[in-house]
C-alpha cells in the first residue's frame, strides 16, 4: 500500500478517477450555471409574462434562498445517505425542476421551479466536492480538486453567453433544457464511482436549524422583494420582516441546544473566522448584485443582445483563472490581510467605475477596463480568503468551516440581490428599465461601497499571519 494510503481510494489517472472528475464537474457546473444564467434571461422572461419587478426578482432570489437556507444541511444528510446517493438525489431534483421551469405556464410556476432547482443545487454543491475528496487517494486530491475547479470555472463563465445565445435565437425556455443532457451525463459518469460518506458515523439530523434558517431568510427576502411595490408600511411586509428577524435571532440559541447542529457556533470563537466570513458576506453579495445589474443595464439600456450581455463579464473570469494559481502561491509570503484587502478594494473600484456605464457607452472603452480590474481583484483575494478561513480552524473542522464560508457567500448574494429594487429606487408600478434609468448609478456606487466595506473589515480585523496556500481555488460563481 504505497504512501500508507487506503487501497480502496482511486488514483486520479484511472477509469474511476476520470468518471469522478466528469461526474462532479458536470454536477457542479449545472448548479452554478443555474445561478448565473438567469440574469441574461430576465428581460425576455419579464416581457413574456408581462411580469412585475417583484416577480422577476423572485426568479433570482428563490433559487439563491433555497441554496443558502439548505446548504449546511447536506453534510448531515450525507452522514445518513452517503455522498454519492445524495448527489444523485440532488441531480434528480434539478432534472425535474429544470423541466418545470422550461414548461412553466406562469411566473408562479417558474418561481416554484427555480426554488426546486435551488433545493437540488443545495444538495449537489457540497456533495460533489466532498465525493471527489473522499474518493481520490490523498496524493491526487490537490490535482483532482484543482482540475475540478478549473474546468467548472470555465464552464460557468461560458454559461451566460450560451444562455444568452439561446434567448436570442430560440427562447428563454431553452436555457433550462440545457441542463438535462448534462445531468444525464453526470448520472452516467457516477455509475462506476463507489459510495463514500454514509459509513462515517450515524448522525442525528438537526430538525430545528434548517426550518428557522429558511423561515428567517425567507421572511427578510420577502419583505425586501415585495416592499417597494406593496409599500414598506404594508401589514404583510411588516409581518414578514418581524417573523424573519425573529426566526434568525432564535436560530442561535436553538443551534446551541442541538446535539448535531447545522451551524456549529463554537467555530465562531475565532475572530479571524468571524472577520473573513463577514467580509465574504459583504463581498459576494456585492458581486452577485453588481453582476446582475451590469448585465441588465447593458441589455436593457445599452441595447446589447442577450448573448452580448452574457459575454460582457467573461474577461473577468479569464483574468481570475490566470491569476488565481499565482495568488495561491503568494499567500504564505504576502499574508492574508494584504491580499484580501487589496483585491476587494480593486473590486470596489471596478464596481464604481461600472456605475458610469450609460446609453452611448462603448464596451472597449467603458465596460471592459472595469471588468478586467474586477478580474484582477478576484484573482488576488479568492485564494487568501480560502486559505485564511481554513487556517482559522483546526484540521478536524476544515470541511465545516469551508461549508460555513460558502453559506456566507450565498446568504450575502440572496440579500443584496433582493435589495436591488431598493438600490435603484424603484417605486410601485415601475419597470426594471425605468429603475435602471434613474437609479443604476447610485445602486452600483452603493454596491461598490459594500465591497469597500469588506476590504475595511479585512484590513482591520483579519490577521496577516501566514497561511498555507489552499489545495484548490474555488469558483467565484454561485
């Protein structure tokens, strides 16, 4: 048994290793694609159903809400079902939900389908990486995870362009049908992969934390989404906000009493861990809302086709892919704080630069430079953020720390995306195009300020102590 490793684990260069990479890359790419592609389809969906801005917002936030609320439950479920079985279940849920979205006869059905897609993604996102990590032999894990991250990032970066092309040349419904063959291929590739995870321990499920998290986030997101049209003094908005806040407040003591909590609060005794997760919530919320606003601005106000809007941000991802490995190698030399803070400030500057985009702006002169700066910022900050959050906990807590950081990014995304109508100053009865005409600039400046706040948190509260470079750089999309 070479290197003292378990012979039941698979080499990367084997039939099982190849199947594992193919299955997990396809599964993760579908989940991330579903989060990103909807941006380019928003104008077409709004026109097709003559939908209100609030309804359009729900096509984004229902997916993000389901992922954010259920993401931390996947680990406990896998303890009972196994990583492979849970991944298969998640893929099955996304398959059915994608068909429902593609065939949706109304906005209500589409929103329901998007929420179900989010449920599937919450099962797929953590299990794909865990299955990869638990199946490959230890000496191959870093290369396997790096390959998984690189291929998935490339696939996700092209997703909005592909979706935009389908919107332009076929129908917005086709963006959901793209999922079906990818899911089938992932399921086929999974067949020779052995099950892992189920035999680790017999875990008790947290039956209190997940409902409170979903109710809390759901109440807050409902109030933020419906508030601009219903009025902030509306009884249903006030009730939703009170219930949401109360559920989130109750989550902490409830989790303290659980035998196997969804959210282990003992991890939050580390200031480093708390600060990085706070910065993550702010930064990734700003990124999600900023990318959404830029996409709809260039499509609705600058006259881009859906495909052109989907391609507008691709250079940022390409720069990130180039810089991420270099950044990862520099973490131990330059320190977490400097790289995180500098990268986040660059992202803030890029978002404020993009605030100046208006009808008549040219892509090469007005959009592309800011997009490239954002890519540099991402390339600098993602590796140290990952390394820093993992260095803040013990080795036995690495998986849970990573899951919490991922959840922080998604909670930030759903909250700030839900705030978009408020940020653009949209009133009752207004359209998205009207809101962009009057409030796009102020919204992007506010979003840039959130990224700057994340940088300030990093500079003031994150330690600059050395941290080992992460084994793999995670993708920057949901």
